[in-house]
């Protein structure tokens, strides 16, 4: 075997060239990795923002289709806003002369025929002379954070306005809004925007502050701005946030000078008014007389 010995100077020069080449290759790899990582987070962030800013109409459609398959109503139809169409369940009051109607708003995670509170309201109030229009509110995907329900208010406002127009077109002269949970908060947001035309009264059931939603909503400030006759009704076993804030809500209404505000606590009732639906409805009917 023949061994070839290169001059020391040549070896040193070759080594420097080898090091330069490898450093350059490592630099290229590092820069490419940074580029891929930056691209990944850019795409991820934009995808997340689109999801957060966009209501999940596909998920809502699945909910609405499920309602269509099972619901019983005098009429079931679709109403429209600028951005969407939504399902509405209409039950006509008993008798032909009464022209009173209630728009019913469900809470987070529920729908227009939710078996607790919503379905009893829309089916039983017509027996007391109130037609009911229970509407599907906008939803977000179950994969999204619940705080993103703050992005639904604008669409909800449009849906309430569309519902009011529909009832006015049908000749109803007295219209009230009944909201449960987040639906109650949504009704206050709607009225705070100055949308009190053709709304004669408000019923908020299990009203509470949702401190986790973004952008944040100041519940007491909303109450201070509402001048309509308002019934604030909740259960003694309701969610703690709603029970503990009830004195503050009364004070906010008094501060605003709204002497048409009335608050009722139903002893033994929970957030869903389980087995106490008749008590809830009778209190609402008595107040609206």
C-alpha cells in the first residue's frame, strides 16, 4: 500500500475550505428551518384568526336540520340577515284577536327548541295569549374557545331585527323579547345599541355576566342604559354568578331611573327551572298583564 503525504500547507488550506463549505451548508439549513418555522406559525395564526372571526354556519346548519326533523310548531321557516339565514319556530296564540308576540332567545350551547326553558316557553305561552317566535342564534364551532361567543352579538342583533320585522309584517302590535342565559345578555346588547323600536318589554331569565367572553361586556352598564319595562327573573339555585349579582342588577336599574324594572327570585329553581317551568311561565304571564 502506498501512502501519499500531502504537504502541511495544502492540508491546512483544504481544511479551511472544508470548514467554510460546511459552515455555509449549516447556515443554509438553519435559515431554511427558521423560514419553515416562521411560515408554519404565520399560517397557523391566520387560520386561527379566521376561525375566531367567522361564525360556524355549517355547525349551525347541522343543529337546525336536527330541529327540523323533530320539532312541532305552528310554522317553521327561515329568516334572513345580511350574512346568513336562520331557522325560526313560530307558535300562534290561542284566539284571533290578540296581537301579542314574544321573541325567544336561547343560551350558549342550546338551540331554538331546547327542552329546558325554551321549548316550554314557546309551547305554553300561546295558551296565555302570546304568540312565540323562537329563533336560532349564531354558534361557534365546538372546537373553538367559548370566549369567542363575543363575536356573535353583531349577527344576533341582525337576527332580532329580522324577527321584529317578520312579526310586524304579521300584524303584531306588542312585541317583547325573552332571553335565557346568554340569550338574556344578547337581548341587552341589542337594546343597548338603540334598537328599542317596536320592542315593548324585556324578560331576562337567569341573567349573569359572562366575564370570559371577548370583547368584554359590562352587564351593569347595559342595565343602566335600558329604559324598557324589564322583568329580571332567576332561581335561588341558579348559577352562582347570577344569584350573587342580583342586588347589583337591581341597583343598576334604580341608578338609571328605570322604575319599570322588576326582579323575581323563584325559590328552589335552578338554571334550567327543572320541574318548575309552570312557575316560571306563570310569573312571566302575570307580569305582562
